[in-house]
């Protein structure tokens, strides 16, 4: 009607959505989950994670028979350790109410991915130092950091799911077009997998009885693989196709170096402190290179213009 205010909302396809309805405060989405006595706590927690990822802001957990002290502690600790921004705001014998207190504006997708990639890079550096010095405490610290990587991964999935459903939110967290959501989803999953392999390497280091001479070629491979990962992340940030292709070529070299190193360790007992653990460490370095290739390929795919832009 004449005199009404209108809201202009830019859309991903470069059109404008005109609405006569004024902007309202962001809606809080609520969900209730009924938990059953005797169910595995991890099973119940997976259900909580699923609701967190979908984008619910307030999640009420209900137990008809009441929460045991151990179940209550497990849920609180697991939420705090694995889900960024989700806190218990209210509780009773039969209910636990959790709310996401992190506003999307507080941590953009770009910042979350940067934090995640820096964390993974530090794990890759320290796990090789732990291998050289046989430092079980540093290896344990690497294992703990993988929990932080998982937290950032789940947060980015939550952000991307919400961005797909809300074009206005996409702009707030730095998504230029819907297809970027798939690319970033694949990239963050690759980072999460790389964190898992760094943790796996740390677990194997703890099993070794002493360190490895710093002249061992595994350390050269470790530096190469870490550079491949950081370069892959850089290619994603810069959308540089040529740079991404160089990353992929270097990743292939790292994988081939792993095959040569594994063969050498099988035939030379002096350089193989524990064959099983060392083979696993080399395999993890190869897998990290392959996941870095996936990140670089995402960069190439995202760098191609959409049909409507031609």
C-alpha cells in the first residue's frame, strides 16, 4: 500500500527481492528431543548434534525417568567440548535446555575456516616434532587439538546449512552464491579428515619406544606435506587455478615419496624402529596429501564462472 516501507534484499542471482514486510528480529528455532533410559549416551548425543547442524537455536532434551548424574555430565561435557556456542542454559531433573549463544555475525565462515586450517597446520608441525623427539606429551596435545578441529568443522556445517536456506544469512557469513556452500562443505570435510590423520599419527608416535633421527627422510616428507596443505588452503582463499594445479602436482610428489620411503623402511631395519607404526605414519602423510588435493580441486571448481555470468 502507498506509504508502506519496503525492504530490498539482494539475491544470489543478482535480482532484488522486494518485500513490504519490515525486517523483524531473527527468529529462534526450537526443538525438543525425547531421550530414553538405557540408550547409549553417544547415540543420544548424535541426535543432539543433528539438531545443532540443522540450525536449531534452542534444543530441549527430555528424559521421562530423569537424567542420571553420569548422563547429565556426559551431555554437558560433550556439548562443551564438541559444539561451539552451545551451552546449557536451564536444567531440571527431567530436562536439559541448551541454546546456541554464538551469533553468525560473531564468527564468519571465512574466520572459522581460517581458524580450522591454522589449527590443522599446527598439528602437522607438532606431530613431526613429537616423532623426532619422541615427545608423548606433545603427541597427546595434538590428539586433544583434533577435538577443536571437529568443533570448527561442525560449526561450519551448521553455518552452511543455514546459508542454503537463508540468502540474507549467506551474505552475512561471506557466501557469494549457493554453489559455494557445496565447495566449502567439501573443503572443510577434507580439513577435518586431515586432522584425523594427524591424530592417528600422534597415536602411533605414543606407541614408539624412542624418537627418530632428524636426518630421516620422513621429516622431509612431513615438511613437504604440511606445505602442500597450507598451499591448498591458500589456493582456496585466492581462487587461483594455476596455483591450485601446482599444489596438486606437489601433492602427487609427496604421495610418491611416501611409497619410496615405505619401501626403504621395509628393506632397512636400521631406519625402521617399529614397522607397523612407521608404515601407518607414512600412509597418513600420503592421505593428508590426497585430501589437500581435494581442497585444491575445490578451489579450481569454484573458480569457474557460472553459466549466467558468461
